[in-house]
């Protein structure tokens, strides 16, 4: 097993110039890379603000903003009358390997997932278990103002049924933003829904029959498993690498065997692995499915929350045959509670619209109007920049805390977007026991077993980095580290006794 190191080739490269990043963020990224490389070491004094201003030809306020961002990321600290200093070496943990699930379709029973999520939701815990953004990071005041405006402007319409495909100005905004994901979609190809999960549910229902098998990433989002269960579908887990995504070789084998009716994945910064395939692999993936005429349900809920470069392409961008059913929402970027989502279902659109009508007739119009107004002129891009900055800082803080507090055998993902981390411990570790002990101490985590229909990943868990870093979270991470060490020490003593 590889141990934690302070350097990798991934972090030594300067990030590509990003049109979506402000100058101060690019400067902060460059300094972060210098810390990762070891050019700047713990305790080193950073160049003074004036010096960097003249050496790098940027304004004083830009340097100050960059230093503030590095403080947010927990990498540097300001000493009064003295300047800015590197806090600690940047630690880069080793990542989990490609998963290796059993090559067999499973009936899904994810009642454990539902129990776990209810416990996490209801308790007064440090919420590291549910993948929810902090309300402090969302533009709640602006959305509330817009809701008021909408109600005043549309006093009658606000109470009307809004038949599928849904509110046209929202569909227009969705189609416009999908251009950034490489998709050419018209507003009439979009249907609005009550969130991504409804889009996924309708899409699965549109392309499968009970008893069919659906190929999925392993591990995968537990909400997808719950949808498969309710629709009486079987799940075939495919080996998945945290960086490269689903194994195309394994996908090809199951396609050739004609075993699967559909494939369902989270395409960008997946939950829980944080995977984002390259464009090349995305294209191969879509083409492979098209050769076998197998539809793909694409959940792209995290696509706009990337940390480097530009927005990653959607799988839909490579869809020549209308076989990709694209699903997303504003739950991770604006408001999970407004329940505004959408689907672009290609050749299955009429079916999805009909199912939407049968299942719950319409999507409530006021939230759709509010979100449409925000997307049109609420400063969405500015908000996204702030949100990405916050998620990136929080992910970094959480990764550093894992390196500091968890045992050296820990592996953790290093996603370039989203806000969840997947933690893997040695094979005999019991993450469900950890979950229960942690919950007693008011800390929630999501145990690995809920992300797999075959009950794999008993030694893993998922952490939410969607919350602003705080003393409380730092202490919770320390406590988790202690609980992990205690369990591992107990197992070592036990196996020594059994062994002799
Ligand atoms: C991958 C993924 N898909 C869907 C959802 C649910 O999205 P929504 O609230 O838009 O239904 C989540 C929420 O955590 C998620 O992580």
C-alpha cells in the first residue's frame, strides 16, 4: 500500500489558465502548487504583498485577495506586523484503486441507505454524512426576493397548473447553460421536474421494464439504487476508477452479452467517487452504448461545480442518436428545497413527459419562475465562482484533516469538483460500526455499504465537504480519526490473539 506523501506529479503542474477563475484565484493556485512541490515549506515567509505586486505585475488588492484565499484553504497564516507564512506542508493522500465489484446483477434492497439518511437528517449532528451544501453558501436572500417578485408579478399564473414540458423561460435558461457543457439543445427538448432524482426516476421508467438490468458505477449514488429498487430493476455494478470512471472494457463485455437494458451514471464529479472522465473517454463511452442501442441515463448534478479549467462536457454532448437522457437540477448550486430540476431525454422525451404528467402532473411553477429569474439575471456565474471557491477550499481542508488525523493506511479520493470525499480503510475495517459509534457522538458519516447493491465497501465511507470549515468540523474529524484508530487497534489485538 502506498503511504501518504507530500508530493505528486499531479500537484506539481501549474493549473491551466482558467477563464472561469479570477486572477487572484490563479495566483493562489500557483502558490498552492509551490507549497505542494516543496518550493515553499512549512514556516517559510511568503513574499511581501508589495514584492509580489511588483514581481508578478498584479495589483496589491489582487495579492491580498489571493493570500486571503490561501488562508481560507488553511495553507498559510498571517502573523501581525510580520507577514504571511506557510502553515504546513501540503499533504497529498494516496487514492483508492479501481473498484472490483462482483460481476453479477443484483436485486436492490437499499433500506439501509434510507435508514442511514433519515438518521443523518433528523439528528443534531455535525453533518458529514449527507451530501448537502451549507445554506450559508447559497443565495437564499436573493432567491427569497425573487420569489416575492414572482408572486407579485404573476398573481394568477403562480397558482396554475404548468403542464409538461414545464415553464418555458426556465427551459430556455437551461438550454442556454447547457451550451457550456457542449450540448446543442433547444428549450422544447427540455422537460422540467422536481429535481434530478425525479428526472432519473422518470428516465429509468421510460427506458426499462421491471426485471431489467441496469449497469451502474461501483460505488454509486444511493438515491439511484433506491430508484432501481422501487422500479424492480436489477443493478449490475461495473469496476470504476476514481479518476477514469467506469471500465470501458467491462462495459463492452456486458454489452456484448446483451445483458443490460440501460446504463445510469453520475457523469461529472460523481457521488461518491468524484470521478470525472476525460472527453475522450466520455465519447468512447457514449459511442459504445450507441453501438448496442443501449440508453444512458446521465446525472450531471455536479457539472457546474468544477475547480480547474472550464466546465466539463456532459455525456449528452457526444450523443448523436438521442440515446442519452440528461438529468440535472439546481439542488447543489442554488437550492435543494426549491426542487427544480430538468431532463433532456432525447428520443424518449414524449415518454418522459407523459410519465411526468401521470406521476405528479406538473412541477410547481413558482420555484421554476424563481430559478429562471435567477439564471437570467441574478448573477448566477458570479455566485458559481464563489461556490466553487468555497467547495475547493473546504475539500482541501478536509483532505488535510484526513492526512493529519486518520491512520497512514487511509486512502481518499482527490476530486476536481463537487463536494464529497470517499475514504477507504483496510479491507477488514467496519465502517458501519464506525458510523454507529460516530452517530452516538453526534457526528454523521455515510457508510460505504449504502453505495453498493452487493453490500461491497464495508470498509469505506463518504464525507461531505459542502460545509464551511469550522472548529466544530475540525474536532469531528479528529474524533473520527480516534475512533478509526481504536477500531483498528482492537482488530489488531484480536487477530494477534486468534493467530496465536
Ligand atoms: C448524484 C446525485 N444525484 C441526485 C441527487 C439528488 O438531487 P435532487 O435534489 O436534485 O433530486 C443528489 C443529491 O445528493 C446526488 O448527489
